[in-house]
């Protein structure tokens, strides 16, 4: 595994390859990231993983500062996985140039997380656009856990006619059902239990509202989540996962999208 901190040295090495399979991450690696990496390795192209905690996608400084980082442990894990390249850029390496493409931000960026984290998706698309320009990946592996992010990146790539293909990867979960997330490491045992109660409650709820949509009473559900131990609920909404239209009837293919806090830790998922 070769490690790069500078885009010019990286480009010299990778642009001679037939194509790159790219797995962008913010580090704090867990089973979710590892499944993306394993899928990427099956592509037969060289696998490049990036670790960059992008300050521009955090709307609160305290959230950026408390984001779990463990680069030494990450490097160990990546070496074991035998990936080809690891890119750990500095802020200047990413933001010290003007990208050719302007970011395309689909209007869906205003919904869900976009409503509650001002500037979040602008920051995500900004960094992804830059990574794409530096790496020119053939494939980009993204997790469905962050479905809204995945959708918006796909829209940007489509609109800008970028020759990278997004490979959608299924959500990997802990044994108690909750989606693996770097942020889970900020939860103590009791808080993890709360997250699993909430996951179970919402999984059952989805089954029920598939049969009877009238059971989707947002005020009652929010109260239930608070009673289960959530500190605050940002949103809980149903969307058709292909059209990203809000569903009004239970018969369509939909996912329940939610974001909530346990103390200061914000968790998102869709089921
Ligand atoms: P992050 O490091 O949180 O920015 O995530 C990097 C990539 O891993 C994104 O494409 C995420 O959607 C994906 N990812 C994060 N958690 C999971 C998970 N539990 N299952 C699958 N993919 C995930």
C-alpha cells in the first residue's frame, strides 16, 4: 500500500493505471467502509481509499472537532486489506486549486439532512468534485446508508457528464441492527442500546405503515423516539427511493429516512 499526502505525487502514480476504483471516506474505519473496500477490490482495478475529514461539510465547528479520528488504526486496517493506494490529503491539497467543473446541486439537497445541516451538501459536493478531478476514478463506491448523499453525487456526475460510475453499496449493520457509523464510537453502551431500540421500533413501524399508512403519525412517532431515549429528532420522512418523491400511499417502494440525536451524537439511517 502506497500512502500519498500530495495530489501531484499521487497523480504521477495513479494516472498511468487503466482506471481507479475509488472509496472516499472520512476515516474512523468500520465494517461499512470495509465492505465498500472489499467490493472495490473485486473490480480488478487498483483500489484507492481516501481519508479526509472535510471541514466544509460540517455546519458546526464542535461537530467537526469531535468527529472520531484514528488514522493510525485506519492505516493498519487498510494495510491488512491490501489496498493499493491511500490518499490522506491536507486541506490545502484539496482546496488550493480551482476545479474545472462547477458543482451541480440537485434540488433534493434542500430536503432531509439539507434542511437541518445548512451548507452540508454544498460541502460534500465541493469535496467530491475535487476528488474526482484529482483521481479521475472509473468507479466510486458509495454507501446507501447516506442515501441522500449518494443520490446527489450521482446527479452531479450525470449533469456534468463525468465519466465515473457510482457503485451503490448496501448498508452494513451492527448485530443490534444499527447502521455501522464512525459516530457510533462516540456512544456509550447505554446509548448504543437506545439506538438499537430506535432501530427496532422504526423497523416494525415500517412494516405496519406498509399495510396502513394512517399509522404514520409523525407527532406520535417523534414522541415515541424521545421516550425511547433520543434527545432530539431532526426528521423522519418516507420517500420513494427511485424518484425521491414523498410517498402518500403505502403501496410504493419506499424507505423511512431519519436523523436524530443521542446527546450530542447525530445519527442518520434509512430502512
Ligand atoms: P464516511 O466515512 O462516513 O464519510 O463514509 C464513507 C463512505 O462509507 C460513504 O459512501 C458512506 O455512505 C459509506 N458508509 C458509511 N457507513 C456505512 C455503512 N454502515 N454501510 C455501508 N456503507 C457505509
